[in-house]
C-alpha cells in the first residue's frame, strides 16, 4: 500500500508500507493493504507507520483527514513531528 502524509508546508512521508495506525475522532483504527475506500477525520495523537510486520515509526500529528482509495492512503494534517 502507498502512504503519503502531507501538511500545508511539506510532504512528511511518502512510500510503500504494510499499513498505518491512525487516531480517528472515535478511536484508534488501522488501514492495511487492499483496504476498502474510506474518508475519516483524525484527531491529534500518534500515527504509527507499519513499514512491515516487524518495523514501524511514530509521528505525533495534529488534527486532519485520511482518504483511502485504490490501495493508497493520503493523510492530510495540520502538522506532524516524527517521534
């Protein structure tokens, strides 16, 4: 699955990943390869990029949105800092 994390100022991350864990406004959820189309609001919290089944990286994000379509997740947030 392709993942892009974007802020108004810059592209934070772009690449192929196993999945991504996101802080939705109603709770934490995960998007994996071949996920159904989805649009969701995000709250401030921790975003976890699952690079493969054993490796991950963490970002602290501000609120925003995620769109999942055609095996690509695009995360649009106000700000993000790698932990």
